[in-house]
């Protein structure tokens, strides 16, 4: 178990989950007293028709403008541009529509629009002192769980690294979690975001700062994702699989936001900062390697993870090993590529290891790890055929 003696569980976000709940956006904004809304999204969401679908209910009820310039691995320039756009248009509320990138960007916009400065001024914990704009989140992928977390991960384009803004102040007031919005997500994106959600649940459950509620959320998230991911990838029209994945992603987000992530995310964020590599894909590729490294210190919990994924035979060590192999098999079955597909230069591995070791979540990994440990993991992944 985690922190049994004393813990705090904060859930400032009101969650509405179900088919069609995105259509309730106008009512939710009116309840918040919003008069001028900025919708933060990306051009892919707009091009897929999801923006029009969501904003249809706003017409004639709530005044809104759209910022659709968010890039993958949201950049500080996106956040600062959108915050200026919000100020110029007098926005009093922000709606985030999309995957993790638009939602993370929107959280930072809520801070900068009222408090000014640059995104990196709020890096870390405890930097947000004043009021932020209200936020409503509408996720369109089952991956980051960002709709219910207290974190925003932004890329510093000057230094090419990712940093985290972490505070309950940036949590959404309302999350409208609608599985229907994920029905058109392509198989490759469904695959990488799905393993991303699994990574959140596994790292949140096993982090050395976790607590009982987060542990329970993480285990159920793992069960849901393991049961539904392959079907969601291979039969994207399955509303049952899409609903299971959406709920699993949501619970995983709640899990790690009340715990932390670990070395998988530390390595993935280093790759994302240096190479602008897709975050979910990096997590998916690195997860089995980090689990193998952590096994000596996390055997019991890895065994429980394996059993949540349907593995019943063997003692704890055998179950844990089988669980890691099952994750590898799932990744292959859903078509995820190898580390080599990221086109990482071998000469960059040492710098990537250093960046990983400096990540604030390194201390939450269940097994102690330093730069040399990260370098060994990067080399193992780099040299693997899969």
C-alpha cells in the first residue's frame, strides 16, 4: 500500500461522463457565468469536424472565439500567443477541446491570461499565486487524462526541454468526457494514446508517493484498458470499447494526479523536448524497459497489475514477469513501432539520460535511478529489435 497514515485527496473538477455529454457545453458555461469564451484546440480537431460539432450548441447562447494553433507537445509560444488572444478578446473562460496537447496548453493559458508573464515563469509547484480563468475540458482521445489532472506539460522552445506547471489552481471546473468524440480517432493514435493511459495508471499506482484512493483508481484503470485497448484499435466503431478506454483514461488521470509518474515519463519528456517526438508513443515504447528495471522493488504491485490484466497463474515474481511480457505483446498486436522508429541519434543518449535524471518525477520512481541508470535503459531500448 501507499501512504496509509496521512494523505489528501482533492477533486476540484466536476466530471460528467457519458455518450453525448459534450452537447451540454452551453449549459455548463452558463452555469459558470461565462460570457466570452476562448476555445483552445488544434487544427486537426477543427479539420475532423469535432470543433463544429461541439460549438453548435453555443451559437446564440454564448459568445466564443477559437484559438486552433496548438502544436503537438504544446510549445510555450502557443500558450503565450493564446493567452494574448484571450486578453485581447476579453475571455472570461477557456474551453479545452482535444487530446493532451490542447488541454495542457489551455491550463497554462488560464494562468497567463490573468497573471501575465511567460509560461516558464510558473514551472514547478507553488508558482501560481492569483486567480486563473475558469476551465472546461472536453477530451477527444483516451490517453492523457489531462481533463482531470493538476498538471500542464509545456515545451520550452529556447532550451528544447519540457517543464511542468503543477497546481490544483489549473484544474478544470468541469470535464465533459464523451466517448462518442473518440469514434473517429485513427487506429495508430488510439494505440499510442491507449498505452499512454496504461502508463499513467501503472506509474501512478506504483509511484512511491501514491496513496490508497489513487491505488484503487489505478488498478481499475489498468483492468479497463487491458480489456478494451485491442478492440478499440481494431474496431474503432465499438462504442463499448471506446467507452471502456475513455473511462480507463479518466481514472488513470485521477490516479497519477494524486500520486505521480515515474521514469517512463521522465524519459519520454526528454525525448519529446529534444526531438518533438509524440509523447504517448514514447511512453508506450519505453514502458516495458522501465518495468523490467523496477521489478526488484515493485514485484508485488507488478503482480497485482498482471492479475488486473487477466494473468492468474504463478507466484508474484512469475506473474509480474508475465505482465510485462503481456504489455509487450499488446504493443505488438496494436501495431506500435520500436524505439528505432523515433530516429534517435545514439550520440544524444547521454544527454537524454541527463535530462531524464533532472526530471522532478525521477524521485517518485519505485526504484532509485540516476543518470547512468537512465543511460543503460536508453541503450537497451536503442539496441532492441523491438
